[in-house]
């Protein structure tokens, strides 16, 4: 994904959390909001509550990013999506994370 496809500013995250719709599925929580742009943007949050080790948190972020990248063509344009990892994700394998991301996106209505 390109740099423009990531939420980076605190203000953008706050807008998604204040005005977005929330969806929970197993070990993921999604917040989804429409934006006025011609492309979708993503944010990934992995808290220190999941792991104090940055290596483990970054590994979870990479897995989530790859699961999102594989669906980039199917995702509706003009959405801000924040993916929040919940505590149970630490013990999951990539195929379980990938399946949960797909089901969460379908439930939230962001996949075409």
C-alpha cells in the first residue's frame, strides 16, 4: 500500500473513533467511517496490553497489514478504517488472522 493509504494523524484517528461505526469479531475490533477522499485509509492499533515487547506488537501489525493488503482491490473506496487488535490475537496464526479480517470487513460492509 502507498503512504497515502495509512492514517497517521491523531486527529484522523479521533474522528474515526468519534463518528465511526464499530464492529467486533473474535480478536479484532473495527471502526469504520466514510471520508471525502477517493481512496481508503487504514490505521492499525496494537496496544501494550497485548504485549510489552515491541517485536511481538510489530509482528502482529505486519500480519494485519498483509491481511489488509491482500483485500485492497475489494475494499470500497472512500473509507477510513481503524483495526484494533484485542488480547487474544497474540496466539493466533496468520491464516486465522486473515480469515477474521475478511469476516470483519464483510460484516462491516467495506468489501465489495
